[in-house]
C-alpha cells in the first residue's frame, strides 16, 4: 500500500479530497476551521486521539475553542488565561469537539461538511446582541468588498 | 512577550534617563550646554524661517501661529531645564551665563515673533527676525565651541 | 477508552530500548484507513526544536541558501513507527528498538 | 472596471499608501540632522518591503491565508500568541502615532490645539472603518496621499546642488558633531519607517477582503514593484528637502510644522495647503490600516470571522476589538505624550519586531502544499534570506542602540 511520493501523500489536498498520510502538527493543528458555508469557526486548537486497549490510537476529534487552547498555553500565561476564562464562563469550559468524519478537507484550511457547532458562537452572539447590533449601521453590508 | 516587556522597561528607563540627570564634571556640563544650544539654535532658526515666510505672505496665520508656538514651547522647556542644572565648578560659570542669556534671547525673540504674527504686524516680525538671526549666530558659535 | 491530545504528545521525550534519548516528538503521522478514519502511523522525533516546529519534511522545503543549515538542524530527525512503540508514558515514550535502527525519513515507512 | 484603470488606481494607491507619519517624521528628521548620509537606507527598506509584500500577497492570493493565520500555524499556539501580543502592542503604538499625526495636521490648518482634535479624529477613524467600503477607503486615502508629490516639486524648486546631494548620499558616515551609534539608530528608524510590518498585515488581509485569486497576482505585483519604489522616491524627497534647507541652518525636526518648511519656503500657500492635505491623507489612511491590522491580527490568531467585507453583525468579536483598539489608541494620544516622539519609538520598535511577521511568511512562501508551483524562486529565496539576516540583525541591535544613544538624543 505504499503510495510513494505522490501528491496526496504529503499532507496537503491538491483540491478536495483527504490525504492518505499526513502529519497532524503540520497539516491539522492550529489551522483555520471553516464551516460548510465558509464561516470561520475557530482554529484547530487541539486534536484528540483515543484507542481501545491493544489497538492503534485513532483520530477521534478536532478540538476547538478556548477550552482546548487554554491548556496549550501552559506556564504562567496559560494559567492566567484559564482563570480569566473561568471567570467569564463559569459553566465549565469544555472544548468543542468536531468528529473527523465532518471534515471535508484539512489543508490549507479545515473545511467542514456541516454548519458550525453552536457552542463556538457563544461569545460572538453575546457581543452581537449586546453591542454591535445596537450601533447604527451594524447590519449594513460592505458591498464594495464583496 | 519577553520583547514587549523589555521594550517597556527600556522605554521607562529612557524616559527617566532623558530628563536632565545631575552633572558631575565640567566636561559633562559642556555636553549639556552643547545639547541645549543645539536645540535653541534649531528653535531660533525655525523662527527666522517662519518670519521670512510671514513677511512674504507665503502662509496662513493659523499655520504660522502653531509653528511659532511649537518652537517657542521647545525653547522655554530647554531654557528652564538648563537653568536647573548645577554647574559643577566655577569654571563652568561663564558658559552657564552665556547659554542662559542666549536662551532668554531665543524665547523673547520667539515671543515677539508670535505676537507680531498674530497681529499681522510685519515691522514687529522683521524686528523679531533680526533678533533671532543674531541669537542664532551666537548659538552657533556656542555649539561649535562646546563640541 | 483512553484518550490523549496531540498537543500533550508533541514535545514529549522519546527514549530507545536501552533508555538512551532519541529526541522529542516533533509531529504525529496518521494515515487514512479504508473506512475513512485516521489511525496513528508513528512519530517524527527530532532534537532541533527550531526545525521541528516549522514542519520541514512534509510539503515545506527550506529556502535555497538554507538547505544545508536545515539539513544540519534536522540531522537527528528519526521516524518512530507505531509498531516500534513499547509504551506511552506520562513523561516519556519508550521505543522497543534501538535508536540506530530508526530511519530518518517518515515517508519511507512501508505501509 | 477595466484592467488599465484598475492598475492605475492600484498603482497610485500604492505610492500614496507607502507614506505614513513614520516616514514623514523619520525622513524629515534624518535629513535635517544627518543630511543625505542615511539616504541609502531608503532603497534598502523599499526593496525589503517589496519583497515582503510580494511574498505575503502571493501566499494570500493563492491560498487565501493572511499573515497572522500563518503566524499561528507555523509558530504554534504559544509562540504565536507571544508574537501576536508583541506585534499588537507595537501596532497600537503606531496607530496612536497616526492619530496624533492627523490631529497635528489639523492643528496646522486651524491652530486649534491638537489634543482637542484627537477625539474627533478617533471617532472619524472608527466611523470610516465601520461604514466605508474597503476598496473605496483604501483608494480615497491612497490617492489623496499623492499630494505628497508636492515635496518632490518643492525640492526641485529649491534648486539644490544635485551633485553635492548625490555626493552626500554616497558618503555614508555621520556628519561632524554626530557619533556612529546615533547614526545607526536613525538608520534603523528610517528602515522601520519604510518596511512597516502593520502595512504588510493590512496588505495581505486586504487581499482576502478583496478576494484576490491567483489571477490578480500579476496586477498586485506590478502595483507593489512600481508603487512602493515611487513612494520611496517621495520619502527620499522629504529627506532631501530637509537636507537642503534645514540641515545647513541647524534646524532639527521636532514638530510636523518643521517638516513642512521646505514646501512652504519654495511653494508658499499653495504648497502648504497641498502638504497639509497630503499629511492628513497619509496619516489618516495609515491610522485606518494600523487600526484594522490590530483587529486582523487578533481575529486571525483565534480564527474568528473578521473583515470589513462581512456585515459587522457577522463579525461581532472583530468589530468589538476594533472599537477597543480605537479607544485605546485615542487614549494613548490623550495622555499628552508628544505624537512625534511616539512616532519615533513606534518606527524603531516596528523595525525590531520585523522578524516576527517576516519569518513565518518567508517559511510558508516555500510550502508547495500551499503554493504549488508559485513557491519562491531561487532568486527570491536568496534575496529573502539576506533580508532575513538583516531583519534579525536589526532586531538584535535595536534595544542596545536605543539604550546607548538614549533613543537618539
């Protein structure tokens, strides 16, 4: 099953399609996640691997949101980060999990086959209803940029 | 991160060091006098250039007022910070007297220029120009002499 | 079912059968199974954090004048296939072979 | 719009957009203090910014990924965050300097104290970011910035001894009364003013906003390779004007008004009006760029939706951040720190921060996974490697020189 040095072997999708072999740190971690409509969801803040005893680990979820980013910023900065977020969102800070079968492509950005998980939009929605919508012109589209 | 914090430290150090620290030697005093004279010279010569512009009617009054005001503030600041410096030995006293007097001439000249510009009084502007020109040349000699 | 995050594996120390240090985990290689899921294939292990972090060795080529430098920085890079992993510990990952038996290129892995 | 018009517009925008408060202050100041002895830094900076922008623009056009997206991706979460914090702090300082610059230009026109203008300017900047479409915003201020051509006309009217200017430019050594460390310190200032990282962050993010594709690449390249050098010529004429008129008189540039002297002396009221329009456009345009660059950087690091081309309600976090940036920048100027001094620190620190954004772009510009056949050519790689070492050297030298020279006093 050696695919040699072919293009799909190298961790990038030359167009749609999933690579056969890839490096997680290079091709998945810290990449932008876009949902099916091209809306930015967040970054792949971490990747979860899980296994049954005696079997190979498998990629079980992409993790995103501050709950996954916090632990990565370990050290003093990371701890401050976690305390700060704990205060903002006291209701436990579990990362958002995206199952790998919802991924359309990994690189250059992670594209999903579904709309964004609702938990990723909590802060966005709060700021929208409490601040941005109240400023005149907030719903105005920047037509020239389209 | 580390770079930001060290930049902040550097900035605050600079702000502290930038304010006139105590001077312990005559050579150090000369250097301070040289710096003060350089700044006064810049202010005086800017005044001369602005006076020329005013007399030729080459600029609007708001511009002239603002520009003269800017350098007048500079000269006042240099004058007061130089005046607070303690000359380390009597050797420095003549230099102190000279720079102090020229600082006064500069600020006066610029004040006259400002008044003349604001009133549109070109004779006053011409007089201020002549005074600033003379002060400028003297400051130039101080700068050369203290290098 | 035990789970682990990729970020906690990256940077973890790797030692060989005799306890000698091979390097730290630079990257995790996965491969697609026929059912569409991805399974672990092995670890890229190296010593230069600089070269490892940027991800050279996949599609990324070093700029022309720096080929030599990057090759030198990556001289300790080894591929540790999953078959040769004896144990994944909290602190270190232990290989079941000697470090001399590990090959440098992760792509040369027979699959 | 047909291609020729679009090229002309983009090209003129690049000329006017090149200059900001940093270029105005650094080049006038250096010309007045060091004559033409530091003129060589301008071409070095211009080549650097062309190279940097071309790589960033190419990566953006082909892959649709802007600078801080790549910073996070190549440097990882921690180093990326450190990078983001350092870059944002400096960009915020630049933003404050630009706001101060706009206020100073308005003071010159009105004689109303600049601090009274600052809140007005802050509000205007926010309002333009909030409402004005991206392309129109960029074009308006870029084209108005062309008014800076008046400095080239002024230089020509001053009738300098071109041979002597050329000779000075070819003798790179401090003039009498100045020492080497101070001279080098200001060389970094001129370099940082020409090669400003916030402009590249803005440029590449703007590429995403305008949805560049590989097809727009040639046009963008032409704009960069012709527009920026011509912008550099304007920077050079600012420096030369100061070198001709202010340097012999011993006038130092501590105020924006002193930077206008060459124009007013040679062209009178008309020149003054055009120069003030030019100052206003350059600083206002750069304030928009720096403000947006701060928002872009943070949003790209966290993967939020961002951009002026989506409705603000769809990018609530991004727009909240912009609002906070504008407030913070305005607050910095309102502390009565001298905007010209803030500018000097901002450009020098920008130069020191260059590797933070330059390095990730340079790495990714060699990734076939992103760029396919459009990776750096061998020639680009050689030049870019030389600049990599140059920006690293500048970054290492900046703080020691700043301390040693007491920030160029």
